[in-house]
C-alpha cells in the first residue's frame, strides 16, 4: 500500500511552503490564482486527499449531518431519509445514518458518536421519551449543534420538530370505520409513552365518544409493529363475550397480521370485520385485499425537517426560532374497510 500523500509532499515537489499549499487548497484569497491552480493540479496528479475531519476541526464545519432513526428497514424511515437527502445534498451536505433499534443506550452512543464526528446538525426520531438521554441532548445544544426531531419527538426547549397530526389521523381512521357501520371498534396501540401512539389512541377514543359510542379500555391492546403482534391481538379480541367487528391499528404491520389471522378463521373482510392501519406502507395498496391506512407523508416530513435545519444555520437569520411543524395526515380508504364498494 502506497504512503498517504500530505501537503508537505506537495510543498516539497513545488518548492513552496506547506502553509502556502494549505491556503491554496482552502481557496485563501491571499493566494494568487496561478499558484492555486498549480497546487490543485499537482495535488490531483499525486492523488492527494484532504483530511475532512481536520478541515472540520479547523473550520468548525464538516458539511455532514447526522440522522438517527429507530431502524432503516422500514419504508417510512427510508422515505424520510430520502427526503432529508434530497433537500440537503443540493446545499452541500452529506448524511450519516445511525440506527437505535429502539434502544435508549444505543441512541445515546449515536448522539456522542455524531458529536465527536463534528457533524453540523442532528435530525432524529427518538427511541423513547424517558429522561435517560436528556444529558446527551443538552450536550448537543451546548455545542451549538442544531437538533431537529421528526415523527417521534421530545419536548426540549429550543429544539424544533416536524411531526404529523397523529390525533387527527387516529380520529379519521376510526370515524371512517364508524361510517362503514362498525359498532365495536378495537384499537391496536403502540407504546403510549411515545406521543405518536398516545395521540393516535386519543384520536380513536374521541371519535368513538363524538359518535355516541362507548369507550371500553379492554378493546385497546398494546402491541408491537409486527405481523405476530397483530395475530396475537385478534386471538385475544375474538375470545371476548362481545368481540369487536373492526380494528384500527397504529401500525400497518400489525394490521396485516390481524387480517391474516381473521382470514385463517374464515371471517369475511370487510363484510364481517373491517381493518385499518397507519403509515401507508407500500404493501397496503398492492395486496389483493388492499388495506385502508393513514398516510404520514414521510418524504415531505424529511424535506421539511431538512428545511428547518437549513433555516437554523442560515447566517442571515439573526433570530433563531423554535419551530413546531405539524403535517396533515391523509386517509387512504381501501378494500379492508370499504363495505360500500365491496
């Protein structure tokens, strides 16, 4: 393996100082254009690569942005990341992606790793809302690194967020099931310590109350976002003396699991039982029995989070304002709940 070329090697070849080479490589206005061009040409011919971390330490900018998500094997988070990159790349930024796998300790490690990497900002969806990582969040802010939450957020003074109106999404989905004639609607809820799942539940509950239906907490089952969790929930619900005739799930994956279990029991969907999910994952519209779902607009959410970051680093903005952007959800009605077209 050949030795790494340094500015001292370039300086020796051109018989100039290393300081002159450094200034030329960094477009210092004090360096003549002819000298700069000669240095750049020589550097290219010698396959010289600048040390990005050293430049970041010197300039205070790395042009790298950290993005922290629970997981990337999800269409929602993959689409958010795409939106972030589409907005930031034209502005000269590269994205470093970290996963927490819903683990607060791993989230903490990600935060400190990105700080050490001299990122210019961090955009993230939190793994939980405990106070376990508050010190790490405050260290980010102490270092004047812009922090923007998206989808899953925490209430931290000075931190902007981009979310969707989860309450409205839960309300819309439940109201649709009521309009289709469902009279006993169950809810598969995520971890309600996370605001997104709590608000989806509250929207579900309010829709029931506003339409003269009784809310019974036994029909609310906390479940993970998985096929197996949806199947297990149906097994519990159908064991009740009065089983439900519909499910609003806070997750499309749990909704799919519920549908699979219902069909295995020869329960007709949507004639006997309606199902709706949340997130509008790609599979929901391509299945033979397409699934009703609430769209979270992940691409737009990613772009908006990136724009909020760009506003925070805009030097023409003398006053930095904490922003709370709330996007409007959209309900996509499909075969799993549409009795009027079935």
